[in-house]
C-alpha cells in the first residue's frame, strides 16, 4: 500500500453537485478527497444525492454509501457540516431548520471567513429559469446531459489508454455553445446581484457545474464546480484566502501510485 499522506488542513470546504445515485458520479475520487482533507466547516451546496436519477434508474454502489459515511464521520469528529439542498435533492428542503448532531440543513447560509468576509451560500437553482418554470424541460435536458456524460466517460477511457489526463467534454462544449455561455453569464450576475441586495461580500453556489472565482459588481462570485465532470472544490485556507482546487489530477496520481505498488507486490 502507498504511504498515506498527511491530510490537507483548511478552514472550510465547499462541494456540490456530487449526484450520488447517478452513474456519472465520481464517488471514488470524492472519497479520496474527503479522506485527504481536514476542515472545520464542510458545506454541501446541493445536489449531493440525485433523487431524479435514482427514481428513473435506481443505482447505488458501495462507493456512494462510503461517501455518506465519510461525511457523517467528519460531522462526528467535530467538523460542522451545513447541507443546503439543491433541485435534485429538493425533498430535503422539507428538513430545512433541522439539526442532526453536527449536521444542519439550511435553505441558504451566511458564512464569515477568517478575514471577516461574509459569504452567502446557496445552490442556485432558484436562478435557473428552466428549472423554476418548466420541470419537464429540465428533465429532458438532464437526460441529454446524462448521454453526454456517458460519451465523456468513453472519451476519457480512450485518453487514458494513450496516457492523457482527464478532460471534460461536457465542460468544453458548454463553453463553446453561445446560449450556454450566455446562460452562465446571466446566472453569475443574478447571484452577484442577490448577494449585493443581502449586504454580503460574496456568494458561493453550485448548480451549473462550472467552477469559477471572479468579481462581479464588486461582489466575490464563487462556484465550487461539481463531482461529475471536473471533481472541483472550493477551499478557505487557514488564513481566510479562497482557492478552487481540481482534484482529478491528484486522484489520478494516487491511483497510479497504488497501481505501481500493487504491481511490485505481484512481481
């Protein structure tokens, strides 16, 4: 077994759009991440469990249970876990206001960083017109997205054979389709405007699977990405600084080391 590295210590971690219960969920990478990080605050910013997908095509492997256990284990050992449901796990919005030990469920939440900056945290589906006004169109779009992710897995399987790192076809296409780019821009501005109205310094969201840190209207806009396409997370370091981290490369390095160790043992 490869020598275990000391965990990365940070003040806060944001993850969203994990989609447990969906075949495209990269649960193994997320589990490696959760075991590699120690944090005071863990924010689950919606779509952690994909009830839409489970209802349509039941799927729940052991790795998905292990992710839930890892999150609950962090709560048990002192990490404050804040769960903000999204549109795919919207049933949990009925539990808003409830506290289960060190895990709390909120509609949205204001977090104060070490530097004293106030960040409004919400999933963001409230600002997606398609989700808000046409559930049928949203589900049709979700089915098309599922097909794209299946193609994405095939493409990356071929890339791996030739020694190339992970690459998101879905993200590539999203940023080259005019309507998608326009939607992302409108979404970001709407959340920045909300943050300004609420009198906070910034906003952290998920929903659109597009990791970003930028300033809009003098508001810090942060999207923590997803664990389907990109395996991204947002860190607040111990000094209060914020950083987007892509865990795909770190997980690939870990798997390569594990493979080499296993090969040596078998030799």
